[in-house]
């Protein structure tokens, strides 16, 4: 994880002086990140320490809904981690001068790539398809998302290998 952090932070070298660096305010590994030459913005779920925070989050059959910066946002994406992705997108879009209505429309129209935590139904069975790739963080996010759904039916998890972890795959 430290290697991933360093690789991502190396991107700061490509920012012009005064450029904007938008960070995941929920990631404890990024809380110490500061810059004397860039503007650092954070997105998260807690108003303290975040430049933009999601409030009143709920998951439903059509995706997720949340409030941010006083506006209601609706997305076909599911899971708190995807709401965090939306928050980061909102900060980036506002930094580029887009208006809230434009951003809301784009987030509402976004379609997740196949296999990336998509709600699906086949022969009357509803499931979350997260088959594209897996790592411990994404797998935990999928489990948390499944837990958020208030359904009476049985819940079942089917998972494959995490081969990209090298010697830690098993």
C-alpha cells in the first residue's frame, strides 16, 4: 500500500504550481499529505477534514443517492466507495468550472463498466457483479455494499482468486 501511495503522489510532480490535488479524505494513508505549492482538496464522509462530504446516503434498487454541498445527487452506482468516487468527481468538475446541474446530470447518466460492482438480475436472482478484478480493498467494498442492501432473501458470496497479489494471492 505504501508503494501505491508513493506512485500516486508522484503525479504531483506533473501538476503546475498552484494546481489542484484531490484526495480521498477517507484514506488514513493520505491524511498527512500536504503541499506548499498545490491546492489540496479532500472528499469524504465526515464534514471535518473534508472539502466536500456526502450526507444522507442511501442505497436502493436503482443505485445510490446522497446529498453533497446542499444538492441531491443520484447515481446508478452502488456502494459507499463509489459515492466517494462521485465526490472526487464533483470536486474535480467544480474546479474546472462546471455547474452543479451539469455535474448532477453526468453522475446520474454514468454507467459502470461491466463487472465493476453492477446490479444485475438473471432468472429472478439479483446479484452484484464485481467480477472484473479483485483486491482486498475492492472485495471488502463489495461485501460492505452487499451488507447495505436491506433484502429478505438469502445473501451469498462467490469469489475467485486475487492473482495480482503475487506471493500473497493465496
